């Protein structure tokens, strides 16, 4: 684990990032991001999901694409500015609901998700909080639900964890007696993707 930043990044970290740059990770314009979104959607084995949950939706670029595969999609973020832009982007999609929420301090009241997407968000938590997030998500996933992980793998000095550490943590719960089963994994030059299923 990165010892320079052992604490989970707080909501005001993201508020400051978005105040400095409206699209800090170039979600809207980057060919890399758009290719990664295509890979993300292609990894989902089912044509549709009844109740999906996207953690860290940011500007809603992936949200808009994911919504086409969902009867209902709950998308959350900790910062209000990107949430407002995500709502505007997805205003034509009645199946999408947005909420400001900060895991693991709070979780959705729903307990029937058949898809959870953690894309470029897991490394913002430290390891204890990531464990709490995992427990809370698993409690709210129905048996057979899919958990899709997609994360940048190079180390970022601000972040408590690397993408690899996030994925290895969840894969450790896919042991023979664990609550998850590993369905698919792939590694690209700068990110990795893993799909797991709740037993």
C-alpha cells in the first residue's frame, strides 16, 4: 500500500479537483477513456440488468452508456458539481437516479442489485474502508449478481491504493469458500478489468 497517503480521500478532495478542472480526467474527450468504456460494457455477460449501482459516476459519461443495459440504474458520487452535470447528461434517461453518497459512511437502502460497477474509484479508499465498502456492497447484491471492477494500474501518489491492490483485494474474496466467484479478467496497458459474481 502507498504509505504517503494512508487515509481514504475525503469528499472535499474531489470538490477541489472539480473546482480546478471541470473534466479533470478527460472522461468526455479522451480516446483512452472511450475505448475503456467500450471494453467495460463488452465485459458484461448479460444483455440487461434489473437493478444496477454505479459507484463514483463523476460526469455521467459511463453512466449514460451503462443505462442502455439497465432497467434501473442508481449512480452516486461524493461531489455535487459532477453530479449536476451527470444529471443533465442523463436527463433523457428516466431509468437513471442520481444521489450524493460517500461510501462506506452511507449506503443505498436497496438490497436487490444484480450489477455493481466500481470503475476508477476503488483506490480512493484505504484498505480498511475498502473492506467496509465490499461488505456493504455484498449485502446489497442478490445471489448471482455481477461486480465489475475497472481501474487504472499505475501508482498515483495521492491515492491510498493502486488499482492492482483493489482488484487483488476483491479476488481474495473469490477463494473457494469466499462470497465471490471470478468470471473474467483482462489486463490492458494502463488498466485492468475483473468481473466477479456473488455466489
